[in-house]
């Protein structure tokens, strides 16, 4: 990655913008009392830390077109992508019944535990679910508000809002495709790839790039060139995430071992394994998905996936998609310094361990 880019400094600026935005929202909600304060406190937890890849791609999508005259305004726009991401994670954790996020209790588990600890009436689990739904909705609302009010003139923001609107529709509908595939208990490779593309790949890289570029007044050609880079890279990024969901080290990922297997995720990795494994092994994997699994169970399912060749096949596809993305990046008519940093980001998102 370019030595000219202070990655940690950038993340600190985005985090500061998020803190400032949540401080402003907290001030507006003071009349609602202590419950609103608790909700905002959990919002702060949900946006703390992380790699901030979406904000980074938004920033460098902008820099690919121009050097921002109003850096703080563009930083706030980048931070809006992190609010969108936090919203998606809060809802995703609830739908997947995940217990943790980044080493902390998932939002629904946090509110559920609060309910139990205080001895309130009603069902603690339902209370936790309600809190997570409402926090995710609030973060989604705030994400659009932060982009719209980032400080750039509205005629500059309007084209970016159009991409942002599409992005939100894609990720929410992609999530529904995902839960529907899990409910059916089946998903072929094509279906799993469609879920991957719309639930994650587009909103993780392609759309943030385009939002940043649109803020800079990019042409349709430039937006298309960034898409040709961002979409295959986003797919490679999510395929890496799918591998980490099965083979990742819990001490690094902050998630239990084999978490995607316990949650019953019908990912591309799983679909390939079910296609290629011997019938008995495929049946064992299929029946185990979405059930409580011991450490030994997880190891057994990992072995089935490895022996089917699916693990190696996904690694190969990640490499192919990365090559396709980088070839498109080389052809794009963008700033050369931005191109260099985007190449570094491409490596970071496809070779990560968390």
C-alpha cells in the first residue's frame, strides 16, 4: 500500500467523524431519556473498530477522480458507509442468532442480557431482538442523513445518494435471499453466488467506490470502470470471508470456530462441497448445517470440505477474481496514485485473516 497514505490516520479521522455524528444524534435524543441514551451507547459500540474497508474504498473512489478540496466533508461521507455497515451487521447477527461481534456480545444478546439482569417483565430474548431491529433501523437512517449532510453542496451529493439508494436496496434484498436460501435448506452454487454478490460484494467495495467517485463528479465511464474493478474484488472479498467463517481462528476473528457451519450458512464454499463430496459425506455435512456443533464436529465438517476440494477451489476463484479486478484497475482512466493504493487495498481485502 502506498507510503503516502496514513491508513491508521485515515481510520482515526473516520472514527472521529462517527463519534461526532453520534454525539449530535445523542444530543437530539436527550428529551427521550435514559433508554435513548442506552440505545446510542450501543450504537457507539457497533461502529467501534473494524478495518473500515468501505470507508477506504469510498475515499479512494473519490481520490481516483479528484483531490478533495473539502476533506472533512468527504470523510463524513465515507463514515456514512460505516454506519450502513454497522446497521447490516446488527441485523445480520440477529437473523443468524450470532452471539458475538468483534469479540463483544452481539447487539441482541447485549439487550437480552440487560433485560435479564434487571429482572424486567416479558421475554428477554424478544426484548433483545426488538432492540437490535430498532438499532439497526436507526443506524440505517443515520447513514443516509450523514451522507446527505456531509457538508458538500447538494448538487455534488445527489448523484452519490442515487448510488447509495441502490446500494441499500441491494444489500437488504440480498439479505432476504440469504435467509430464504437457509430456510429452504438448499442453495446451488449459482444461487449462493447471487446471494454473495448482492448481500455483500456490491455494498462492500463496488458501491463505496462509486459513491466516492460520484461525489467527485465522475463520468458514467469512470463509474463503469470502477465497477469493473470493484465487483469482482468484492466477490473475492466475500469468498475470503466465507473461508474465514469455516476455517478462521476464533482468537483472531472474534467468532466461534466454524461459526458459519453452526449458523447453517449456504455459502459458495458449502455449495461446492455438497456438489463434490461423496454422497455419505455430503449428507453428513448437509444434515449438520445449522445445528449445535462441538469442536470435534467442526473439525469433521472442515475435513469434509477440504477433502471435497471446495476449499482449494474457492482459493483458486479468489485468485482469479482478484486478477480480473486488477486487470480492470490497470485499464481504468483514473489517478495513478489512487490506482496504487487501490491495488494495495485489493491485496488487503483478499489476504486478510479477520
